[in-house]
């Protein structure tokens, strides 16, 4: 069951990431549908983009704003069941979650550069299954006042979720070095410790 789930996730991720280029169809046909060979080919393809493509460059954003989310849960004042919708942005309405804190933290150019550096290096991520973590923060990319992308950050769980997907982030599980860099950036943005 685990193999089927991982294969399904890999296919969905890859299909989403490569839908514009048709690369996924070529990879799948080249491996004759063999899951093990397909996953190996997918890893090699993504590794090729380790530092060749800059994440978020296609968003044409004008600003990046950080928000805390689910603060009552992380301070022990709210139960797990009330933490919803597990995302900084509602994916259907493209609006901020009602659980987002009221304070906005506008990222500086230097912080955006650090963020891009973290996400452009696939060594900051590992191939691992991701669960449904409760994010404690999120970064929202705006073009004027319109949301064009976002990142859910769940440092307690060592995971991120990028919308749109970032090739180098694999499934979203952070490596030790990636987690360290993201925690440092988190502290710089929010001025807070975990």
C-alpha cells in the first residue's frame, strides 16, 4: 500500500510540475510504466534542476508577506481539531485562512533572496513521505493585492508545501540543513524562537 501511495504521489506531483512541457509523459513511456524505473528517472530529472531554475520566478510577485497561523494551537489554547484548513490560503477561494494572525511581516529583498536560495537547492529537501502537518506560518506571494502563490511552513514537522509546486522541494520534507536554514529565516522574519 505504501508503494502505491508513494507512486501515486510521485505521479501526481510530477504531472502537476511538468504538465506544460509533456516531460512526464516521456519519462513514463521511456520507463514502460515500471514504477521503480519511473521513480528513478523522476529523481534524476529533478536533480538536474538542483540550482538551474529559480523557484517563484514565474509568479511575477510584487511583495511577499509572512503570517503566523494556528497560534492558539501552538500555545496550547486550542485543540488539534480546530486547526483548519491546514493552509495559510484557502485553495478554493484563494483567500487567507481565518486562522491567520492579524500582524503582517513584509519580507525584505534580502529575506526574499534567502528564501529563494533555500528553495532553489534540492539538497535542502529529502525524499520522504509527508503527512498533514499543522503549519505555524506561511509566506504569501502577492501581485499587487492578488495572491499568486504561497508556502505553508510547518517547521515543527520539518515540512513545507508550495503552491505552485517547487521542483526542488520534492514532496516538501526538509533535510537537516534545509530545516536549519528555514528556522533561521523564520526567526529573522518573526523575531521569535520555537
